C-alpha cells in the first residue's frame, strides 16, 4: 500500500511543481525547516517502535494462547484416560 501511495503522491505534482513547493517551504519556515524535519523523523521512529512493540506483543500473546491450548488438551486427555504413554491397543 505504501508503494501505491508513493506513486499517487508523485503523480499529483510534476517535478518542477515540487521545486516550487520546496522553495515556498524554505521561504515560510526558513531556519525552522531542519528542526521540523528532525521532529518528523523522530515521530516516524517512535511510530515504527510502537508498531514493532505491538507485533511483539501479538506474537507473545499467540505463543501464550498456544501453550494454554496445549496444556488444556493434555489435561483433557489425562482426565479422559487417553494418555499418550498408554500403549494398550
């Protein structure tokens, strides 16, 4: 989806229009432009960290649920007398 968005944004403005936008941004923001870019970069970094932490939490939750499922299945087999160690067939 990010690839599509990049192409959409690039097709909205022609290259010379991007130059005009950058010049206007320099005139308006001047010396604050590097500070603004730095804060945007920090925000993106924090956003990526948040996404990574959410993925780790999801993976940990999936592992916990699988472990609980396996434990419940084992307990149910034990209660029903269907132990895997029984070789009486």
